[in-house]
C-alpha cells in the first residue's frame, strides 16, 4: 500500500501474534486529518487488533506506526498514555461510561484527568453534549438513559479533548438501526467540524458508508478499497 503525503497516522508492515494465532500479518494503514476511514472485515480478521496497535494500546511484534512524524512503537508506556489522553479519542461498542458519574461528569472526565478544574471541564463538556443533542441528560447517570443516548454521551466524551484522531470500535454494534444511523451522523459531523481523523472499525456496510474510504482486513492483511460513487 502506498501512503500518500500528508498522512497523519501511518502503519507499515504490522505483525502481531498471540501464541499460535496470527492477528496481523503485514497490515498497512494511513489516514489524513479530517478523513474518516472504515476498517472492515469478518470477526477474527484482525481489524480490532489493528485499531489497538494504531492507538498505542497494543505493541506490534514488528512494523512501524508513525503519528504526526513521531514513531509510536518506540515510545515509552507513559508517552503512549499521554498521547491517548491528549490527542486520541475513543468510542467503544458499549460506551464504557462510568456508572457512578452523571453524564456531564463522564464527558468532563478526560479534561479532569488532564488537570482542568471541574467548572471549566464541565463547561466544555456541556458544549459537546449540546452538539451531540444530549445536554438535557447532564444530571442523569448512564443507567438512566437509553443505549443511543448513552452512546452519544460517549462520543461527546471522546471529542471533549479535541483529539487529532478518534478511534471508534463498532460504535453502533449495540444499537438498533435508527439509533445507529443518528450516532454515525453526529459522530462524523462533529469529527469533521474539528478536522479530526476517524478510524472506524465495523463489519456493517451501512456504518462504513459514512466513511471516505474503506480498508478491508482479512487474515491479518489489509487492502485499500476503491469507493465507487
């Protein structure tokens, strides 16, 4: 795969095994600022492992990952953690909100962890909740809201630090089609408004349709698909 100039995040020849199982076998990837790239493939193909490697959560056995000119695979654990707190955002299939916190406290949490005061963090959080159409849920706890509402709160939390890259792993997998469509509309609209790149792992064609480009992962290898318009 040829990686175009100006790519924000580039992975080359990634290989990762778990015991006898090969998860990645020479996978490649690149993404530009403001671009939405869908990573598709069947269960067990290696697409989630690819996302975890790109995000610095998992270290590949070999290959290179470059983010904004910096080699991610050579960073220390603390450097990768700082990167995930400040420049990467995450949305997972089940939201993973903290049940003891209110929705606004959940959205503000990344800012609080980065040292912001509670007042400033919650003010910024409410701004994002308004954009994601869930500001009326500010005082509710995750157990008191619907799945679609909770996932929009999770998207607001992922975007509250203005990340350069948003990683979304099956963000609509636990939602019905109507709620899934709305979450994807709001997620991609909000990310593009800040020029954030979005790495979207999905096995659903209707979700991948929100992307600019698709990469298919099969047996640990990746292939860039041409979008037919």
